[in-house]
């Protein structure tokens, strides 16, 4: 079943078109990774899917709905940012429950979902701490926890690990892979790290100047890069 469908998606900022006709089909439960050079439109594309930016042209379907005009909070998606975007004055527990509170989910249900997510991410011992009392990896885990509690149909990650040191990045990468295994939720993940893309993705989308250059499994792109551009990004160095 198709979960996310992009049909000739375009985004203009003023007169500059930065997303220039993207067609993409993402299946339910798939782990899709967007890669490409800085400025090629990865974050913008993710923000269009999440509803943080308005689509200039084309159609975006999530599940069986056309969502171009559906507000971010009602799209069934959750976004995890590189900067974590935690509220400094709220505890881990309240950071995780904040979105649910805004959506008027009753306190008891909120507590249940926060504990469940905390268990999944091994955050229980940290629930009463404030963000400043956490390491980078713990903060990123809280940011992921905050996404999980909303039971999204689609997770969107924008370079979630790029602020972490190399060792922690490897660790968090396997945690995200395990999370995907456990939840089987559709995930769309932006990274500029080739190894992250290769290890996490069912399908890699290579973007170049606002368009798709090639889509394929890590194996396909590595062994049969369609262009030199793709080869430079993920292909074998032959
Ligand atoms: P990436 O995440 O791949 O590095 P972005 O999606 O952030 O790329 O940016 C794609 C292009 O769109 C860049 O040229 C960037 O300068 C431009 N852009 C992004 N956001 C805005 C904005 N709010 N206003 C104008 N231009 C923008
Ligand atoms: Mg970006």
C-alpha cells in the first residue's frame, strides 16, 4: 500500500523554484532516505511533506488523503530535527507530552503514551530531568520520543544525528533502525552521511538541484549508479 505519494511537487521561494517537479511513491512501512549536496532541497522537501512549508504546485497524498491544504498537526506526521528543538524549561516528561497536551489528549492517556515511549527509548530514568541535564544523544532520544507519542503514520527526520559525535552517531543509527523494526512505521530520513543512508534505507532518493536524480535500493545505487553524480554520492568508486 502506498503511504506517501508526491506528484510533480514544486516549491518556489519568490521567483526561485527550489523543488522542481518531484514524483515519488513511498510504500507503507518503507524507510526512505533523501541524500544530495547541501542546498539541493532535502530539508525543503521534508518540510513540504510535514506541512511546515506550503506546496506551490503538485499533489501530496498521505494515506488516502490529498493533504496539500491540511495543516501540519493533522497530517499524521511527526518531524525530528537536527537541533532537537526541545523546550528548555520543560522536563523530559513534559517535553514528550507537550504536543499531546496541545491536542487536548486527556492527562491519563498522555501519561500512558509518554511512559510507553520512554520504555521504548529507555528514557525512564531521565523523565524528570531538564534538557540542559542531558547529553546530546539523550536529547536526540527525547526528540524522537516526542515524535513517537503522537503515533504518527510517518516519521520525518532531518539530519537527526549530525550534531552527535561519531561514536554516538553509530549507536543512535542502530537505535533508529531498531525503532523502525519495532514500529514498522514509514520513515523518511534526510542525511548527508553515505553510510547512514546505506545502512538505514530500503530506498535511497538522490536529489540534485531540486529534482530526483535516481531512486533505488542501496544495492542498486551502489552497484549501478545511473550518473557520475550518483556515483560520487553513493556509487562504488570505480
Ligand atoms: P538542503 O536541506 O538539501 O541543504 P534546503 O532544502 O535547505 O537544502 O534548501 C534548498 C534551496 O532552497 C537552497 O537554495 C536554499 O537557499 C533555498 N531555501 C530554503 N528555504 C528557503 C526560504 N525560506 N526562502 C528562500 N530560499 C530558501
Ligand atoms: Mg537541510
